[in-house]
């Protein structure tokens, strides 16, 4: 009985010491603070350099939602309240057939969005920049055009959500 107790005690002591000397690993997305002591970020309306109207609203809204979901206090209501501003440009939207159906039709398509981003301190200093940030999603092509367009919009919402999560993680994971 004493031997088992001693083994358990040694194991617990070893686990405790290992915990104290941890290497700093953490789960992705748990991130800490924003870079360079930024406390509040204002998310500006993204610029849309594509031919699809409304993408700027979709991406900006996804980012605002992600900030609100993860750390509402970090989202500034105006530029005057912020330490920095996050701005971005949607530089591209491409659609490709990934699964053909017959000679001239598609069964599935892939939509890809590309962004460039900047986090700029209110004084003008660029704190962080990301270029050619991309994501994509596949959607089914239906027999009628309206359903196919709705499927593409839903795929774009998925992309916007994933991009927003990734951007927030990049900003808070100490690079």
C-alpha cells in the first residue's frame, strides 16, 4: 500500500513540475492580447475590388461578429474610441468547376475569396498586415439558377466566417 502511495505521489509531483515548466503551448484560438498593447480595434468597412456587390458587407459583418463573439470589449464602436483600425480589401473572387456533369455542365463549383488586410494604429503606424489571405468552399450546382446562386451565397458565408476566425486568431496568437 505504501509503495502504491509513493508511486502516485511521485507521479503527481512529476506532473506538477511539468506543468510549472510548460513550454508555452496552447490551443489555437485561445490567443491572448492584440499586438503592441492594442486594446480596442475598429473594424472598417472593407473595400470590394470584385464585381460581386455586397461582399464587403458580408466580410465586414463576419469580422465584427467574430470580435463580438470572442471579446466584445475589444471592438471599438468608432475610430475615435479605438487604438487601431483593421481595414481590408477584397482583392478577388473566383469560381471554378470542381465536378463536371456532362460536357457543358457543372455538378459542383468552388468559390475562392482573397483579402489583403492592415491593422493600423490611430497615429498611422502599420502594426500588422496580411496579404493574399484566402479561403474557399465548394457548393452544389442545381438545375435552376436561383438555387445555384443561393448555394454560392451560403458558401461565401462559410468562407467569411472561417476568414474572420482566422484573422482574429492571427491578431491574438502573438504571431
